[in-house]
C-alpha cells in the first residue's frame, strides 16, 4: 500500500472517528459482567429458601457452623469440576478471596510442603499471558515477582515452565485459568495439563487452577473438565493443584458461592487456617443454590440458557471484527468457544492508543496492559473485549467504534514508519 | 465448716452427681448461638428480596460492584454504632474475617501509621480477660504475643494499659468488646473509653473495638453507643479505633452482614487492601437486610423481640446459680444487662475439673481457659455460660448440673486443703 493510499484511508478513518466522538456515546466494554437478562435467569433464587431452611442433610442453615459448606453443594461442585465431593468444599461469595487467603496463609505460614513461610524469602509466580488482571493484582500486592509465560491455544508454554522451574526453586506458584481462559478463551488440553503436573519443581510449588469458566460454554461440544486432582496424584504431585470456581457467572455476580478443591492435606491446611477467620460461609446462600441448581445437570441446563443470550453477542463481536479488520490483516483475535472474553491483538504499539481514542469517544475499554503482570503489555497490542454486559445495540456501536480506533491507530503507526 | 460437715456435703453432692450421670444427658452450653425461636423472628428475610432487587439508590444488587457496600445499609450501621454512614462500610457475612484481614494486612504491609509491617518485628496485643476466644485465636495464630489485662465492670484496666503502652512500643493492638462484653457482659464507660483513647502509644497502635453486642440489651435502659470515632478524634488519635459489628445475632448467625467503621484514612487503607481480594460483598444479602430491618429503629424493635425470648433464659441461669450457690460463697458470677453470656467464676483451681465433670455427665461447657489467651486461665476458675441456644428445660437441667459439678469440685479442693 502506498503512502498516498494510507493517507486517504487515514483521512476516512479520522472522519469516521470524529463522527463517533460527536455521537456522545457512553458505552462500557470493560468488565466481564453478566447482562441483566442473564441475571433474570436466576430470578427464582431471590425468593429462596423461604420456609425451607433446613438442608437436605438436616442442617438449620440459619445458624452458625460448618466451615466446609453444605455437603449437597459440595456434591454439585465436585461433579462440575471433576474433583469429587470429598475433595471439594463450598465457601463464600468470592473465589478470588479464597485465592487471596491461600496466598496470605502461604506467605505467613507456608503451605503443607513448605520448609519456611513463602514470605521469608523472595518468591516468584509463573503468569500465562494474556491473563486475568485480578490474579496479577494479588501477587503484585504482596511483592511476588511475576514471570510472563505464553498462553497458547492448548495451554501455557510448558517447555518454558519446565526450564524456569528447573532453574529456580523460588518459583512457588502459577496462575492458570484452564477452561475458556480469561481473556483468550483458550482451554488447557489433557496433554499440556499432564506435562505441567509432572514437571520438577519446588515441593511447595502450586498451580492456582482457577476454573472460573468450567461450564461456560458457547458450543455443543463442551470440553469435559479434566480430573485434575486425580491427574496430579498420578503425576506424583498430589498437593500441586488448588482448584477454584464459583457461581458468580452462573447465578448472581458477587452473590454466588465459591468452591475450593484440592488434596485432603491441602484442604485440611486451608480449613485449619480459615477457621481462625470465620465460623463458616453463608449457608443460606449455599442452600438457595442447591435448591435452584439441584445438581450438575441442572447447572448445565442453566448454562445453556446463558449461552442462548450471550453466544449471539460473541458472534456479533467476531462479525464486526471480521467485517472491519478481516482484510487489513493488522489485527488478530481469538474465537472462544466459551468464557467471557475475546482477546484482540492490534498492531504492536497501538493498544494504549486505541484504548485512549475509544475513551475519548465515550467507549470504555479495559485499561491497556491489564491482562499482563504489572499492567505492562510488552508489545502494547492486547485489548480485552467483554461482550456480555452491553445490549446488542450498544455492543454493535461500541465494537464498530473500537475497530475504527484500532484502524486509525494502525494507520498512524504505519505512516510514522514511512 | 468442719471437715465432717464438708464430707457429708460432698457425699450428698456425689450422689446428686451420680444421678446426673445416670440420666444420660446430652446438653450443650458451649457457644453463643441464637435459638431456633430467635431465628424465626427473621423468617420474612428468607423470601427477600424477591423481584425487588434494585437498591433504593438504584444499584442492581445482582451484579458485581461496590466494595464498601450499599449506602442504605451503611446508614443503618452508622446509626447503630454512632459512627455515621460515611465512616461506616458494609461487608460480608463475618466481622471476624474483617478483623482477621486487618491483622493480616497490618502484618504484611503495616497500617497507615506504621513505619514498617507489623510482621517485620515481634509485636504484642493487650487482651482484656476474660474475653472472646476467637479474638485470641487470631493473634495466637500469627504469633502476636498476648498480654492479659483485667476486664473490670467499667471496662479494661486503663492504668495497666497505660503503663504497658508507655514502656513498650511493640504493643500494636488491643482486643475489646465494649458493650456487654463476651463473656462478662461488662460495658466500657465513657470515662474509661476516653482515657484509653488518650493514652500515649505507638502511632500504629489500634483498638479492635468489636461492638458485637451493641444493640443486644436485656433491659429497658440500654446504654447508647459511644461516639467512639469522634472521641478518638477529640483525643488526637483519630486512627486508633476500628469498630466492628454484624447482624449475626440480629438476623441469621453466619448469614448476616458485617460492618467496619473507622477514620477515612483507615477505611481507604482497608478498602484498597481488600480490593485485591474481592470485587465486593454480597449486595443481595445486604439489600435483604435493608428491606427487613429498614433503619436503626427497626433494629431496636427487632432486638426487643429477641430480648423477650432470651431475657427469661438469662434470669433462669441467675436464679439457679443463686439458688444452688448463693449461700455457699464459693462462686461469683456476672449479671449481664445484655449480650450473650454469663461469666461464672468458681473456686480457684476448679474450673477445668468442673467442666470435666459436666462433660462426663453429658453437659458440654466451653473448654476450660477458652476466655483467655493461649487458653490458659491463670486461676483456673472461669466458666463461660451461653444461655441462648438450649430450650428452657434443657437450660434448667444443664445449669443445675453445672452447679452440682462446681460444688462437688469445690468440696474436693476444700477437703484436700484440710
């Protein structure tokens, strides 16, 4: 393409962008929040449990007790995550808090395989990127050094992990969203998981297996959850994995229930530690979930209704990206079969500029670099798109605007390079 | 009393105790749990919020957001604790977790007035005794040295606090249940509070003002909550106090909502720290509480109904203690005007024995020493009585049994001393 052609394109894009700014938009593609229509799917829960406050196993859920949660909910989670009810406990409203607390307990005490508290030495975490900003926020907050690892379509780059772990026993943990990963939508394969579990590492190395989107499929052929605790045991590292999950994007965001699954030794350690902080989770909310979801089949049926609402939104984003940027070859994006995000890579060095342009046009995008440790995207190219919360019309307008901003930024860079 | 008389009394008590054991009791006076009839008072909440899931200020409580909680609930708490809505935030289901998290954040980062993290040095807490076992559990868990302070009817022994604080800048905190204290029922007076707030201490010294029983009165003339944050400000130590509270013993135990009130600087510090761990508390449960309790007057009206149920139980315990042990002068006990406990002091050196005898007779009492740091009652004399959970009949049988065990233990000691 000649400079002249580029200039013409840029002029067209600038006009389009000016029109966008003139429209006075106020649209938000930042966070992975369910839309109001998705929340409506769980409306019956808002009147539960009513008079039916005794759990099936006979617990008065209105009173204190039971730090590991209702057995009936543990059974549902145990099936959802292929971890089994005995190795799965049901907790409060935020799986992120469970991850946070496990890191805090490890810093102050060490885990079951630690020789000393994590906090007694400089330690590091492996971070598949792009990844989940709130994961990185916890490790950054506690001064844990984060090392970027490529997140590939089949999972994290295990060869890179192997080398780092072999060289450095101060690597104590790894963040990982194994199913429909945030923001790529990639899912860890059985093979990659097995290799990761088998790696030589510090005895107290832990994979934070945040299966937040285990059942959040957009397709018929959803992957079965890997029996990751069994696989860890087979690999001879039975304490290596903490499995996390919640119903935040199944029932109500922020008013759901969280799960933790791990080896018995890890669960005993966690339960002992958390018992200093709380008498137990909100069992009434747990009961409400048991009554509404019933079992893992009930969860899957419920998720099919979510899919009906959000799959068209994902398709719309993909259609607009293809329509606006498919020919130009200046961007690439993932086509997730589940989860809550689409990961868009624009021309290197233009993500921050694209996001700034969009902001000025009234379209809020997740801050540049958010999907990377220290909020630093080494290529300044990644943009996380969250399609679920806006209405279809808002989403169409916003995505078209994002495409304009990305293309405009790209032409600027290309012209600068001339 | 002659040895002969004592022997006769012991023989009678032994017979009475043998009959108690033969009765095959299974009674529990251990924890401060509300009874089922108390929980019934909040039955309407079990069907809330129904369709009414938008908060009065317009928030869709079903979705993410709002780490400081619903303003409407903050207003209720702000009045209940005389801390004002702005300096009061509404959180999750457990105030104990908030206390725990504040200690963890302080250990790992230090508080707003710390020169270095609490965890970077040996530190100590002042512990009014007898006190709340779960408080002491947190500080013990994190290796914070605990120093016993006498809890008097007007509050902690401030002279002792003054001397310790003047001598030792490593004292960083103090536990305190200011209203109807666990287990004595004592309430901190305005004068004691002011003196405590004015004491010279390390800049980052904090009073953990756990106002768990702020509205849990058993009498008409309930003490108004002290405006403790204003008082701290007047004393020139505006960051000294963290106020905690919850509705666990107002609505549902373990399924209530917690509050934290403090200076703006402290709240900002807490909010910044907790934001790494959670997107926010369960707003649906907060809304449910707002709808049911309405305002601080609604809380007080609700507590009056609790009082109708539990005041007779407290009176029954006091009547039995007076009837069985009033003349013998071998025990003393508190007569609380609120809260959840009666503190019984038996003959020095006989609390553990009394509790063991009761256990063998099928009456569970809180473990000996529980109300003291390191579970060590220096005089082995304190027994915490929790009257609320058993039925009246169970309570009568259990307390009569406890009196028998205490008297039997006392006669043993007196005979041994001959």
